[in-house]
C-alpha cells in the first residue's frame, strides 16, 4: 500500500504491579486510558444490573413467588434500571468509545482539555460508587429510575433517594464536562485540512450526542435538585400541599430522559455506520443525509418528551402536538436504518462478529422502532402505557437494539484497543445466545402487555390466560442472556492473555485511527497526515492518489503532563457527595427541624463530618491543579479558531447552565402564571436587588477589563482587576446572605410556594456565584505565583466567561422575582 501505517510495537513493557496500574489511571491524561476506564466501569455496571434483572425475572417466573416482595422488588427494579441507563448505555457509547476514538479519528494527540477529562471520568466512577453504597447504607431507592413525585419524597426511603439524586448530579457534571470537551475538541482541534463535512460519521455522532447532552441534561438536574432540596430542606416546586404541581416534576425529568434515549442511540448509530462501511468495503450510503438525520434527531428529540405523559391528563392540543412530533422523529431514525441497509447492499461483506451484531441491530431496532411509533398513537398509548408492552418496547430498542452495538463496537475496535482479536467462535456463540435470549425474554412481554399484565408489580395471580407460561418463557430468556453475558466477559478476558498480534488496520478500515499502532502509542501517531481530505474516507483517497504519511520523531511530540490533582479534586467531590447523600451540614429535617448535631445516627454524623472535610480538600486539590501547567513547554494545541481550548470548552459548557436555569425558570413562570405561586405581601426589597445588580454588573466590566489587561501585558492591572472582581463578588454574597436570612425568618418556605421557588432558583444562583468566584480566584492565584505569561493564559478565559454568565442570569432573576 502507498499509505504507510505505524509499525507494531517492537518492545514489550515489563509487567506492572496492581498499584502501578491504579496510580497510572489516577493520574493519566491519556484519552485512550480514560476511555478504557469508562468502558470497564460501564461493564461492571452492566454486570450488576444484569444480575438484578435476573432476580426480577426469577421473582416473576411463576405466580406468587417470595424471592422479592414489596419494597425489595422496587429497590431491585430501581437499581437495575438506573445502572443500565445512567451507568452503562449512556457512558460506554458516548464517553467510552468517544474518548478512545474521537482524537484518533480526528488525527490529534488528545482531547482539548485532558485534565478536565480525567476529572470527569473519576466523577463518573465515584457517582456509581455512591449509588451502589446506598444498597447497604439506608437502602437503594424504590421509586423507580424515574423517581416520580411523591414516591421520591416517601419518608421511608429518603436516604436512598438522596443518594440517587447526588449520584445523578455528580454523574451529570462529569457528563457535561465530557460533552463540552468533545465539542471543543471537534471545533478547535481537527487535523489540518479536515473540514466538518470530512469527519468520520462516528465523530459526527459523538458531536450530535454532546450537543444533545448539553442542551437537555438540565431537565434531569432540575428534577433531581428540587427533589433533593425537598428531602433536605422542605423546598419544593412539586408539593401540592403548598400549591405545587407534581406533574411539573415529570416535565422536568422527561425533558432530558426522552432525549436520553437518543443519547443512548446516536453514538451507536455512528458505530453501526463505521462497521457497515468497513465490512461492506463501500463508502457510507448517503453520508450527508445521515449527518443531517443525526442533527435532525437532536432537534426533534427535544420536542417529544411529553409523549411519556399522555395518560396524566395533558390538554388535548398538547397531546396532539407531541403525538405528531413523535411520528416526525421516526423519520430521521428510519433514514439512518435505510443508510445502513444501503451501505451493506451490493457490498463485498465480511461476515465477521461485528457484522453479525450490526445485522442483528438493524432487525431488532426496526421492530422496536415500529412498536415505538405505535405508542405515539394516543388512544393505543392509553391502553398499554402501564403494561408490559412498554417494558418490551423499551428493551427492544435499548437492550436487543442499542446494546447489540456495544458488543459489535467492541468486537470491531478490540484489536485497536488491545492489539488482540476476540475469539471469533466465542463471539458468534455470544451473538446467537444473546439474540435467542433477547427474543425469548421480550417477545412474551409484548404479548403479556396486550393481555393486560401491568408493569412494576412484583407478582400476579394464577389463572390469567397465558400469563404464567409467557412469564416463565421470559425468565428462561433472561437466564439465556446471563449465559451470553458470561461468554462475552470470558471472551474479553481470555483475549488479554494472548500476545499482541493485530496489525494497525486489521479490518481494512478507511479512517485515521487505523494508521495508529494497535494498541496506539501514548502520542497516537508518529506521523503527520496530508492536508487534503477529499471525503470522509481519507485512507482510501490517499492510497488512490499516491499520498504518503510524513514520519515524525516521537521525541518532538509534546503531550500533557500527567497529574494527580484532577483525581484529588474528584475524590473531594466524592466525599462531598457522600456527605450530601447520607448526611447534611446540620442535623436538620423538614419534619423535625433543627436538632443537636450528635443526636443524629452515627451514619449521618460520619457522613456530615466527611462533608465538612471535603471542602478544604476540594479547594486544595483545585488550586494545586490550577498551579501546575498542563504542558511542560508552551505548545500550540489548537489551530482552527482564535479561541483557546479552555474558553471553547467553557463556551460549550455554558449551554448546559442555560438549560438548567431555563428549565427551572420556565417551571416557576408556569406556576406564577397559573396562579399557584402568588408572591407574599412581604417580598425582598427591590432596592437591595438593584444594589446587588449594580455590584454584579460592575464586576463583569472589571473582569473584562482585567482580561484585556492580560492580553496587552499589563499584569499589575490584571491582578488588581481580578482582586476587585473577587471583592465585588464577596460583597454581593454578603448582601444575598443577609437578604436570605431576613426573608427566611419572615415566612415559612415550607408553606409558601413562591418563597420556595425563590430560595431554589436564587439559592442556585448564589451557588453559581461561589463557583464563579472560585473560578476567578484560580487565575488570580496563577498570576500571583507567576504561572501566567504571554504563552500561558491559565484559566482566565473560562473564568471570565463563566462570571459573565452568572451576571446575565441574575438580570433574569431580578426581573421575575423582584420586579414582576
């Protein structure tokens, strides 16, 4: 071939001990290791969730079983669903495959913000630990993964719900940072000459999914935050006892959790397209159409959340609108299936394990998609929405649809990730056992739903037509899936004992990752690429045109320096999350009020102490992180825009913050317009809000001036500007705390919906002031310790941008709470 690929490794590294491996993964900024960490953690979540699923099916195998009864069944059901959705299907596709492959497919050394990447993956790991810890520390929540109100504020399971809310929040922070990082990498760091329309389709799928995460995740965060605050402080927007609307919680939740279905789908459609093109030896059929379909799904999926709520009593016009949107979203989804079939049609197909998983996905997902369209028909949805038909549909799309591409993607890229091949025979056994087990498990559930069997019940009566027989077959199918899962894990583990034999391009792929060694070196590529990208298949184009890769001396490549401080900062947030989940700052409950601190249970006291200790640890880790430069030498690691990677990452991240405040403010505006949230006679004084507005707006001008001073080399004025910004922020917070304490004593927020909304939204803004102030303190610390110069801008760009955000949000808050 004309295109010269990387040589295979010629030396074998000495076998490292367990501690060396753990330490390496704690400190690494290598996107490939971070991707592997996401994958391993997700597979662990899949294993736990799969065992819980088998327990559910064993309980339902026959009528009146006693294995899981009542609340125990609800806990196992919640644990299974939450682990599968939030800790397996979403992270392994978006952040497992995405982290490992995105920089490789873009032809770059790493992601835009490598240390943020390390911080994000450990937040993900620790969030799962917190959720699992609730199993022996108060009990896993039994309110379902949807944690509908008022089940979520049941006094008997508030510890488990608190743990789940905190776990979702930490997972969400990591997810948003990762999504912003991906978007910044794609916009700022593609290989020279690679335009957006020349990116591989998998990269497009990661970009589309990241956008969807950034826009919609605020809905889930808002639902979790308000639920958590009601448990801990009695603040609520959902409590009907004070005029709140429980259905509003579902609006918040599904605003993210329906797009989450596409967050679970879009990366895998990219995987499917890569497998189809390579294994059929053809270009992707309708590349541009498929990209437009990916972006179309991002848009339309944000407009269909209420189709989960047809049966709650929405106005008829709303139901019709969301039914139409549901049918519309099927169009770009169907187009992508057509693209995949068109790619395979007429190709010289290599029938290897990845191909089997691809074909299995197309068939299974098509069935799941058709049943989804049926649920968009409002009268039919009324009949089956609480039945096993919905359970079967969801698993049809997710388990023996999307999850098939988890298996297919790993089989396809396993040689690239590990340098070894999975056993083909075991892979085919795994495929057929999983295919048979899936249909045995879920086809009976479709029939059970049409026969009227309700979901979320731990037992059922004898004598109903075919219920017992169909449930027994479904349980046999679940046990078959368990066998398939064991085959899968065994296949991966046994392959790791083999020597590294895979060539850089074992399948004959056409995208840039196939020019790296298998497994790739730390620097990814020891060559530079041609700057002309005729299509999204550059290796084919370059070979046809006689182009060659230019060798590069690996010693000239500068990589980000590994650091322990992102891990330490994430560990501090883990301790903080553990304290918030199982303790609190005081021994306060909305029902009993404030009690002596040490009168609480030992678990509560221990967790609360951890909470207090976590704060200095967090600040120490964060400032040490900020005080160590990311690169040992000044390097230019972005070239496509004039904005540095920190600024670009923050710009994308701010979309999520706008989404969070937008969801909460929209909920409050609805409650106010509908007459539920009437302001009390004694409201906070407008003059104090006006003074605070003047302070905060002034601080925005000051930090902007400081940023300009830095650009022009006026470092003394730059440091003074940051110091004044911090003083103004502190003054704002002092006035805010005074206002909160005064207003909190005038009336009871547990009895007044307007006041409750005020404390939730304005209090959340106050938290953002603290976050933004900390962000401003970091470049001030960097400037005072000599870490900033004309080559190293530190974190001034993102800190300034975030500070402007909190100022703009404050203007909206003044308008809706003080002036309206």
